[in-house]
């Protein structure tokens, strides 16, 4: 893997973990998530317009992806309101390739080899280890994180086909535009304009820039090397997020949760390179 691609993929992983950290520590994750989306579509509009290329065939994929992305952002914000970053992030990020892999094993969305099957098993073991089999079961944080993972898995499959009919930067912006309008509109009705304005902080701006920016960095890495190593390196964001949760948020991350996060990363690498 070229050094430039490696640095870009690692940067994408770090930025992705960082914007999730900023969202998770927001006083109100739902209004912060709404303003994050608004910032993303406003700040990155010039980039999307400069790269503009979209075919009519992309429209159904854009619509389906927007619905799934709306579910993703709403569920992720709700999950962070209920649970810790060190739990939610590994479950959401690790659960997505697990679900996609299981669908492939079931004959939906392509075939899988032995190495990928081993990766799927490892991801499942890692997710269970992160959640733990003992201790209090609150449920909502775990269920919301896994629902988030299902949305990620869904839009991952949809976008795989959708970006064939549009420039990736344009495609992502067109997906996020209706999501931002719908989610911010819902927060405006339920929380009011004052709470939305209060959520527009420097941290929210950084979150909005970083959410889109991590994708741009990943695309830049893909220009330098193949998809498998980039996808594998990006999953180090799971370990980065757990480490940030410990250092910045002061979450009590035990050895089991950290080990589970590492197992999820290893399993995802196997799925990516297999």
C-alpha cells in the first residue's frame, strides 16, 4: 500500500472517529446531529458542484440511500444520547460489515470466500465482546447501535451501485441534502429554533466538516490504491474511537471492550482483503 494512500486512509479513520467523539459529547446529540448535517451540505456544496456529474439512473439509488442515511443519523444521535461512545461506535461500525457479510453468505449481494467467513465470525465475536455477556442490560443503547449498523449496511449496498451513475462527491452531497432538510426540519418542529441555534457551535461545525471530509480523504486514498486495503485501514477508527472515549470522555473502558474493538477491526480487515 503506497505511503500516501496509507496516510489518507488513517486520516479518514481518525477524522471519522473524531467527529463521532464531538457528536457523542454534545449536550443534545439530536440537535447537534441536525446542525452537523446542515453544516455539511452548506460547506461542501462548492466541492459537490465543481465535481458535478449525475445521471438519471442514479435517482432511485439517491432516494433509497437518503432514506437509509436519515435513519442512520437519527439512530446514531439517539444511540449517543443513550450510551457511551466506546460501546455505540464499535457496535455500529462493526455490525455493518457483519450484516453485509451475513447477507452475502445467505446468497444476497455476492459471494464470500473462506477468509471472509472467518472475518465475519471474528466480527461477531468482537461485537459480543464489546457488548459483554455480563453486567446490567439497558438495551436501548445496544439496540440503537445495531439499528444504526443495519442502516450503514443498507446504504453501503445501495451506494455500491449508485456511485456508478454519479461522481462520488456529488452523489454524497445529493444524498445528504434531503437528509439535512428532513432531520433539521423535524428538530425545528420538536425542539424549536432557539435550541437549533444553540446547537450551532464550533464543535458542531467541525463535526459537519469532518463527517464529509473523512469520506473525501477515503476517496483520495482510493485514487492511489485498491479498495480492500483502504477499507481495512479505515476500520482502525474503531480502536481510535474507543481510545478517544477513554482519554477525552473519561469512559471506563475495560480490557474486554478494548479487546472486542480490536477483534472487530481484525475481522473487518479479513472481510476487506478476503
